[in-house]
């Protein structure tokens, strides 16, 4: 037997080598390289069999000094003493073992003495017993044969009696409906009927077959009876199978009944709603859920019985079970289309998961847990997407309701209501949706635990797609087409072609609110609750990219703001076009008052100002005349030019125009159109500037008489003060107003302006009339 190697320390290993070399039976069995190794003798070669003392001493003297030799002497003396001690202990131990072995051998020798004689006596006794046993067997052989023959005859008589009594037994079983016993009796007699049924037991066989026919008929009726339990019907099918009845013809009928059971077990929307209510209010009546549980348990028992009857029916049963699960999740998706919350969804999923576990217990091969996991992925993802769709609808309704109200009633506060409602719908709605999704993550339902990482990704992807779709929907509300909104399949449809400019301004401010407030808050909540986990690969990047959403809505806010300015400017342009195209300026009468166009123009600007004040912050007023970077006087409004315009000579007036054009080259240029900011003054100033620029272009398309020119001069002079009060940049407004007057003079046949006293008198008359109208108006 080989001894298992164990790790040894250096001392023990050295001791073992010494003892093995000492007790070696053949000292000549040394390494074949001993002669060659002697040439390369080292100080460690003292323990080898090829040790040469002379060479060792020469090597030791050669390599060591006197102090080293003395130290080596001390070490060798200690090692010799240790070896002697170890050898002495080894001899003592072996000596004790040898003494013990000698004593054992002596004891064995003393015990063996006399054993041979005892073994011979035992053998004689065994032979005596064997001879007596043979004698007994010989004397009892004939009687044993006779008894066995009688026993076989008795068993045969019992069987014959059972065959003759079988018809009566079957009749009793039919009367008591003990069909299992009847089938057991008949199947036990079948071998005898097959062997002797046509001769000796013909009558018994015929009577038994008649009784079995009745039994088969009763079992068939029991099998297809709806009043019987599933277990009783399964036992009937098993008994029919034992009677060699062709039960395969019943397989299709039973399968059809199971399919009908699947249709009956499908959840409907009403039951789903009741289940969600029961999950939220445990005190309500749980009768519907209990009835459903009982039906599912009965269906599971039916599947179990069907598998027993038809062992090769696993594929059909798997299809039925999966069909039931698919129907459940199909009903769930129909229910999700309503405005439901996570508590409602969890109540439905608990019912489905309970059904899945019941069916999984009786049908392992169907792998219903994995199948339900895949179906739940679709339903939960659909629920998350549907929540975002409802959130978008709520935001849209908050904007459209106020817009309809504004169209019908024209109330000024409606824009502010729309803005606050839109902000609340975006931020509070998003927070509510996140809280609702959080309940899905916190629930310990086994189906949702597996979906946790998927839910995290779906929520992040959902917010990303939601804000993209919301941007497209905002474009759709503003009257502009958007491919993003078409991709989302919006159900609201396009609004009226004439979209209120105020709604566009609300959309601009809401887009800015989403960028600056909503996105940071939502990002913080997602980072706190929906950041751990996820199944997206690293190369796909994060599902929710707040920077991209901020860029989208920053751009959207600027687009909506410019669209609002464009729409308001277009309304003003329509008003200006109607005025200048309907008036024959060449035949215009002398001006007696400020034209109605000025009232309409200022009224339109005041309405725009009221809209802007409801939505945009006030901001800081800039570009006043005192601190304007441009010239304090327009190149076309200096005193010299006004003096020249007052002359009645047409030739001098035209010379004055040439001089103003030359003077313009040497004046500091005024920056008219600057970047539009989200403030009241900036937007209103831009609208006024564009309106005046549009007015200048309409003037250039007309030809004016002296009276027409003077009417335009009067209108422009009257608008100068209110326009500068509305706008921030007075220098630019003065410049543009002067541009209109000069453009009118350029298109005038006789550009003779009104005298300043007349101009002042007409303006004062208009101011008095305006005050009187304001006092009379409610």
C-alpha cells in the first residue's frame, strides 16, 4: 500500500532521508549520476551516498576561513547529537513493537492448539443432521405432493366459482354504480374468457359482455355529463380505457370542452375592474375573484385528468394553457387603454400570475412562467407607453380648452390660465407618472421582479420619446406640420386653420419652462428612482438624454416666439394692406383728423401688449433715447430737413431728399432688428418695428398727392408718442417712423408737409376726442 505524501519540513525530510539510507538493503542503489556529480561536489553533498570525506574537507577548507570552519564544526556536532538522539528513540520504539508482536504470536499459537479435533467433531454432527433430513423428506414426499395437488384444485374451483358468479357481481356493481369494481372483476376474468369462452363458459361470457355493455354506456354518459365533476369524468375515461374501449374518439370531444372552458375563463373588462377595486379596498366583496379562482382550479384538475387519460396530449394542453394566458393579457391591454393606474394593473397581474402558477403546477412542460413573462413584457410596456399618451392628451386638453374659451368669450385672463394649466400638466403630470411607475418597481410580484430592469429602460425611453412627441404636438397645435407628431399617431387631429397667436405664445413659454424647470426636475427623479439596473447595452448609450430634450425645447421656444411675432405682424400687415389698397391717395382730401387706421393699428398693438404681459416677464427696459448707442436724431429727422420740407416749392423739396440721402452716409447707423428675448418689451418692440417696416413697404407701392402725404404725416406724428411708450428702443422707432414719412415723400407728387401749428391742432383734437371716448366707454 502506498503511503500518501504529506508536506514535511526540512528537518523531517532530512531525517527521513538519513533513516532510509541507513536501512537501505542495497547501498549500491544510488543515483547513476553519482560519479559525475562527484566532480561537482558541494557543501550539501554530505547527505548523499557518494559522499567523499577528503574532497569535502578540501572543499570546506578552500571555501571557508577559520571562523567559518569553527562555526561548521559546532553545527556538525549539534547535528550528530540530534541524529544520535533520534536514532535512539527510533530503536526504542521499534523494540517495543517487536516485543508486542512476539507476545501476540505466542498467544495465537496457544489458541490454535486443539482446533483440529473440534472441527472434526463439528463435521460429524453436520453429516448426521443431513442424513436425518433426507430421511424425513423421503417419508413425507408423497403426502406433500398430494397436498399441493389439492391446493391447485381448490384454487381452480375458486376461479370457476368466480366465473359463474361474475354476471351477478357485475349486476350488483351496476346497481350500486361501483364501476371501478366491475371493471376490475371483468378484466380479471378476461384471460379465462379468451381461453375457454367459446366452449365451457359461453353463457357466462355472454352475460358478462351484456353487463359490460351497460357499464360502458353508463360510463360514456358520465363522461359527457356537465353535471359530473372533472374528477368523476376522468375516472370514467380511465375505466373505459381499461375496458379497451376506443377512447381516442373521445379525445377530440373532451378537447373541445376544454377549449370552451378556456373561453369561459377569459377575464372580461368588468371583472378586471372589480379585481383592481378589490386590491385597493380589501373590505369589498371578493366573490368574483373567488369564483374565478375556483374555475381555474377546476380547469387545472381537468388538465391533470386529461394528461392521465391521454399521455401524449401535452402539446394540445400546452397550447390551451398558453391560449388562456394570452387571452388574459389581451384583456389586460384592452383595460389599459382606459385611464388606469399602477394599482389597477397590479391587481390584474396578480390574478394572472396566480392562474399561471396553478396551471404550471399541473403542466410543467408548458413553461407558462416564461411564456407569461414574455406576454407581460408587452403589456407592461404598453401600459407605460399608454400613460405617456394620456399625459400628452392632458397637456393638449389643458391648452385647447382655454383656447376654445378664448375664442368664444375673448377673456384676457385665459392665456395666463392656459400657461399655468400647461405648466401644471407637464410637471405635475410627469411627477405623477413617475410615482405611478415607482409602484411597479416596488411591488414584489414575481412577474414584475423579472421585469424590473426592463421597466427602468422603458420609463427612460418613454420620457425621451414623450418629449419628442410633445414637441411635435406643439408644432401641430401651432398650425405647423410635424413628422414627429405623425409618427406618434395623435388622436386629437389638427386644430382650426386660424390658430390664435396667444396660444403660440403660450407654447413658447411652456417650451421654455420645460427646458429650464421640468427637465431638471424629471432628470433628478429618474436618477433617484430609475437609474439602477437596465438591460440596454453600453454602446447604445443612455435611454434618457436630458441634454437633447433641452436643446429641442430651447429651439422650439425660439421658433414659437418668432412664429408669434410673425402671426401678429401678419395681422398688422393685413390691416395696413386693407387701408392702403382701399384708399386713392392721389385724390385724397386735405386731412382734417387722424385717420381711423391709426386707431385700429394702435388697438391691435395694445391687444398684443395685453397678451404679452400675461405670458412673458417684464424684463429690463433698454435702448432708451438717453442711453441708445445710436444717434439721438435720425438722419432723416434733423431740423434742417424739416425746415426744407416745410417749403412749398416742389423743386426744393426734391433737392432736400437728395441732401438727406447724402447726410445718411455720414450718420452713425442705428441697429434696428436685434435678437428677440423672452421679455415683454423685446417682443412688443420687435412687433412694432416689423409693423412700421411693413408700413414703409406699403407706402412705397402707392403714389400720393400733397393731401395724401400730409395725411400720412399726421398719422405718423400722432403714433410717435404711443409707439415709443410701448417699445423699448425709442431711437429705432423714431428712425422707422421717419423712414415712413420720407418714403411717402419720395412717392409724393408734391411733398409739402403740414405746418407745425396745424399739425399740433389736429393732434390735440384727436387726443381730446380719444379722452371723451374713454370716459364714455364702460
